[in-house]
C-alpha cells in the first residue's frame, strides 16, 4: 500500500506541478524559484528529522546527497526551468519523456534484467510514442529553432540524462540513513547551489519581493509542500524499494496528468489525438510493470 501511495503522489502531484511552476515563474525569476523551493523544503525536512531525533550528520551522508541533489534538482529540474524560457513547454515535455530510456541505458546493474525483458523494452518504446501523440498537434506549430532555442533543446537532453544519472546514484550510493534525512540533505544542498546561480544570472538586481502577488507565493508554497516535501520524498523512497525502470515511468505519466488537469481546471480541450496518446502512455506503463507483476504471481503460487 505504501508503494501504491508513493507512486500516486509521484504521478499525480508531480503532474500538477507544471501548472504551479508556470504560476510561480510569471513573477519570480527561474533560478530564484529553485532557491525558494528547495532551500525551504530542505530546511523543513531536516527540521522534522531533528524533531524525530534522527541523526543528520551520519558519516558519508553529505557527499552522496550533494551529488544526487545536484544531478537531480540542479542538472535536471534547473535546466528544465531555464530551457522553457526559449522552447515551448510541449517540446520540452517530449524531450524529457526520454528519461526512462536513459534509466535503462545507464543502470548497468540491471542490464541483464532490462534488456532481456521484452515487455520493458516494448513499454519504453510505446511510452515515448504516446508522448509524441499527446503533443503532436502542438509540435506541428513549432517553427524552426535558432540560437538559444537550439542550445535549450540540447540542454534538455542533458537534463534528462542528469535526472536519470542522479536517480541511479541516489539508489545505489546513498548513505544508510532514513529517506527523510537523505531527501532533506539533497534538497537543502541543491537549494544552496541555486543561490549563486541566481546571483550570476542577475536575477537579484531587478527582483523585489513586495511586487510578487499572492498567487505566485501560493504556487511556491504548493511546490515546497506537495512537490518537494511529499513528491520528492516519495520519489527518493521509491528508488530504494522498486526497480529504477518502474520509478522512471513518472516521466510518461506526469504529462498525462498535466493535460488532464488543464482540461478540467483551465478549460483546455482534449482532441482525439491527445486522448489516443493518453491511452498509449498508460498502456506503456502497464507493459513496463508487466514482468514484475508476473514475477510476483509466480512467487505467490
């Protein structure tokens, strides 16, 4: 049941963060969003660990947490925020949906399992096709990209690889501490990295806290509490208890949730092509998990 709840949080909550990220960056610079989101979330998580009397400074916890947090939250999420200044979000979503493929290619410990599983490989391919169908109509309207847009496209591929590498590093190299301590340090250290990044990009020069409307502050509050404290903690925990390929399916499901939320709450209509894409993506998730379900059934017999 804990696994089911954790997957539901990662699938649904992270899918909803697209909307709240958009609300926040309308009035807060992108790198500063990273500072506010992860620095605050990291402090709150570690404070909660102190209340529970969990040891925070266990030997060997800081180094792996910094590497994981940097690859996941700075290299993955930070590059995404920066890139969406120059490329459409639909195009960014398609490129980031290649994440599960990088999980399979980089997870050397599971090569013998993943490359022998026809359902896993077929699921990865079907899922990527589903994302393409989901955004095909929007992609048709994207003109040729030049200059910074081209750089942004290349950086999104780097972001996808960085997210997969950070996830696998967190899975195999994290210190033997509680999930809360591990996630707390990752978020706090990543938030500290965003501070100089925000300063170098010149965001502090023209930014004034008093000019930020309540809607953006509420968006930041949602990203801190639901996106980071709940969502990221669930993600880090799932990496420890489930195969990385299964956990990576959030890259397919999050765009589905974002589109559905847009249809329900923002009045965005869903075309037959988009509905087909949703069905294909859900089929891919079933295929990727099919081998694991079969294994459990055989063990239960």
